[in-house]
């Protein structure tokens, strides 16, 4: 499907509008508050853990533990991410290395 120029402009405008609304809406809703609103503080504490849990579940939803590899690459990648993050406290390092380990295992070890 090829989009016409007006369709492309409309799509870009809608995406930009959606982005602007999601960026500015919290400031508009809580503009009269001094300091952080308690709800925002609660979300700030809970949301990172919820996002990580959601990502782990999403990544493992199609894993077949009864397959030939028995989910060994996935388990080793998860263990490496947990170990590296506990050791170095670097999110970028742990996620990057975990992804690299998983890809090496899937592409070269467990073909």
C-alpha cells in the first residue's frame, strides 16, 4: 500500500500531536501542585518494576520449554542479565550483553 502525500502528512501530524499530548498532559494536570504529586511519586516507584516484569513475560510468552533446546538460550540470557546488573549496576551493559549472549547462543550454539 502506497500512501499519498496528504495521507503521509496527516499521519505525521497525528503522531506529532499524540506525542505532544502525552508529553504535556502531566504538566497541565498537575500544574498547581507544589513538588511532586503523591500519585506521580507512586507511579515513579512502581512503574519501572512493572515495565520490566511485562517485558520478561512478553519475551518468554512464546518459549517452548519442551522443545529441543528446552529454553536454554533464554534462561542463560536471563541469568546473564541478572548477574551483570547485580554486579555492575549498568542497565545498558546488562541488556546489551544479555541480548548478545542470546543471539550468539541462538545463531551458533543451538541451531
